[in-house]
C-alpha cells in the first residue's frame, strides 16, 4: 500500500471503489427485463430488440462491477482517477480498432449491395425474364414462338412482362404494377391497356370487364395480342355500331375468389360494368392468395413494433442475403411459386369453392343489372396433346394428375347458360400453343376470344 497515505484514507479509498463495484452489480441484477416490463410496459411484454438491449446493459454492469470488486485494492493503491484514466485509454484504443474494423466491413457490405444488382442482373438475365430456367436451353425454339421479334425485342417483351414487381392493393392484397413500355402497358386504374394506352374507365358505351390470372393478363405477349384485346375486336365485328370497351383486369396468380373481391371493390367505388367475364382454371384451388404469409408477417412485425423482426426482414431482402440464400438466383422464383401451388385444396374443395364464388358474383350482377359469364380455360395436357410441349416444366407434369382431376370436377359445374368450358379449344391445334409453361401464344388468345364472343350476348 502507498506509504504516503494514511491507513484510514486507504481503507476509505478501498470502500469507495468497492461501493462503486457493488452499485454496478446491483444495477445489473435489478434492472432486469421482468422488472422493467412490469414498470414501463402497458401489457407487460417487451420486444425482442428491447430484451436484447437490456441483456447487454445488464451484462456490461455485472462484468464491470465484478472487475472493480476484484481489483478494488489495486485501484485504491494506484488512485482511482489514474487507474480509471489508464483503463479508459485502453478501452478507447480497443474501441477505435473495433470501430474501424466494423465500419470497414459495413462499408464493404454497403458497396457490395450497391454493386450486386448490376452484377447479378448480368448473370441472371436469361433466368429472370423468363418463367423457367429451361427457356434458355430452347435455342431456336423461342424464335418459333416469337417469329416476328428480334432477340432484343423478345428480351424487351419478356422483361416488361416479368421484371415489374407487384404493388400492394387494399382488399385484394397485390396487383400488377402500373408501367409503360413498348409491349406491356398497365394503367393506374388497374387494367392492362390494349392497342391504345390512353383509355380510362370513364368511357361512353358498354363496359366489359375481363377477370383472370396471368394468362388473361397476357404474360409473354404484347398489349395487342391478349385475350381481352382480341375479344374487343371480335365483339365490335359481331355488334357493329355498338360502342363498347373491353378492360383487361387479368392479374398474375389471381383466382376466382380474389377476382370476386376485386369486382366487389370496383362496384363499391362506383365502377359498375355492363358485362363481366371470368376466365379461370390454372390458379383455382389456392388455400390463400399469393403473398398472404409475407404480408401477415410484415403486419405482425409492424403491429408489435418489433424492431429486431423488422431488421431481420430488411436483412432478408438485401441483394447479398438473397444471393447467398437462393444460390440459383431467380430460377428459385418458379420453384417458390410451385411450392405455393403445391399447397392446394383437394379437387372437390376447389369445385365447391368455385361454385360459391360464382354464386356471389351472380347475386352482385343481378342486384346491379349487369351480365356475368364464367369460362374454364384450356390447360396443357387436358383434352389436348400439349402436356409435354417443348417449353413445359417437369413440375407441371409431376402435378398434372391433380390438375386433371380439378378440371374434370370444374367441368361438371360449367353447365349453365352463363358458364362454359373452353378446355377443348386446343384439340387438334397445330403449332405452338404456349410461350412458356402455360401462358398462351397470340393464336390461342385469339381462338379463346372468338369462342367467348360467340357466347356473350350484348343484344339485351
């Protein structure tokens, strides 16, 4: 012990240092998450982020307090201030080194995330703009599907189709994002344009709303080659002099349940059509609409104010994380969709759900005085020879038995004047019927439109 100090002064210094140590230890023990939750949380719960912060604070208090208690005599002999100053300098040097390393890594990750989309796009162009990875292996086959397009035009058409992310929309969950391109144009009002891109829902004459999934939207074909666009031309030919506009409300992954909600929302907003047409089959049987789980997770994170969960969600979406997790890049897009589609209702449940949704639409149509038509669409392999067409995927073939049974049961209920099956339309069809797994070529879209035009009655 320092001989210059009086014994009483030395003992007082040791007690002072020990008091500081015990204070920190007590603070680390008392300021626990259970006490803080009881005192400051209205519901007695703490978020994961706050629990982490409390644990770090408690741990720091305990470690520092115990260290002071262990070295209280040495600290008292050396003088509290000099010892603390020496400790602070050591901590400062260590902190500076750790901070430099941390921010260097952070800066490198930031730069990598900025660069990744550009580097990744170059690597994944062939995968991301096509619905299947196998497309890039087809070589000249795709030129037979798009005989009038150059390689650059084909790539642009598919990019405008596939690379536009969806947008959230109340009631239905999501919708096609508005966009303007050379081949694909989607309005702010939620419909895809036809050959002209200046239309709005506020038009004179008859308004015909066509609902369906991505096959109705026209994935893989331009605005002028979709089913609704051909339907308008067919109806104008059959009813010369009648002012009419056909609106394409086809949206990727939509099935009749989701389309029913979309129709209800349009009517609720005062957009009452004169005729509605529902083209379904491919997407029927979903337990829940696509992206329900993702939106539920985000909502629960927001509602709980769980900062840690929100940070995890953000980290899951950054390019580096997605690249490391997926490995196969956007090829996993198709695999993920098939995983979702694999969780389907039984065929009998699909039929029963379809009938219930159709009845709701009929009731709405009767109440508001518009006509409703329901069509079961053709699909590869069912009543045609296209199950193993060149652009088909093994996943579709593996799940075909479920699809076949689903279509058989749906056909049983398509027996009314307003309901009809189109599954036979590809019998004997020559040439390419699909631009990918199950999206139609322009020739098939025109054939479907002609079939519908013959059955839609605009005379009454």
